[in-house]
C-alpha cells in the first residue's frame, strides 16, 4: 500500500519542484533510476571507513543548517542550484564537495542508512523515505547524521 500512496506524492513533489525551477518548463529525470542496488558486502556494518566519511557527514550536517533549508519532499533529484535540501541531497552535495564525485554506497551514506534502519521502520529507500516520513522531524534528521558520524569516528584507526 505504501508504494501506491507514495508514487503520486513523489510525482506531485517532482512536478512542483520542476515548475518552480527558474527557466524550467519540463520535469527533469530523477537520477535515482540509475542507482545500483546494494551488494551483501555494502550492507555490512563493517564497511571500511575513512576520515572523508566523517567529513561528508559533517558537511551534510552544516548544509542542513536550519529547518527552513530542509526539504521534506525528497525525490532524490538534487539540482546543484537547490536552496532547500533533503537528507539525501545534503549527503549527495556533501559527497561531491568532499570527494569531487557522488558515491551512492559510500560508507558515510551506508552508515546513515543503517542508523535509519535501526529506528524500526522498514523503508524501501531509507534516506528518501525516512526524510519524507511525516513522523520524521528535523531533529531526527540531524540526529541520524550525528550518530553516523560518531560511529565512523569510533571506527577510524588512529593515525
């Protein structure tokens, strides 16, 4: 049932955001159609981590500096000129800013997915669906970023 309810909402959100974009008269394709499914190894909580993973999470946290910047209607379409960001788009932008490219299954993003999953709801797309869940607050979004960063910091080997 969730799929039936969420598809029209996502389409409406996509159309609304496209119609509000300056100079945009068509709906942009959403990039998530090309995101790879995760492998068993990528779903392991023991993924190798690096200092860049903490940097990605800290940057995403700074990008979501206030509730007015948070986009509650995520479609996983993250235009670079967007002034409002969902959890996914903040992580997407932070990944590009830190690494120079987006890495969909990067440890930083996976750990956020694991933290969301541990909250007890079964989401098809953990980042987007958690962000869009009416019961999710901005405080919840900030908390999953903080918890994920703390976990990665705890796993980093001292240099």
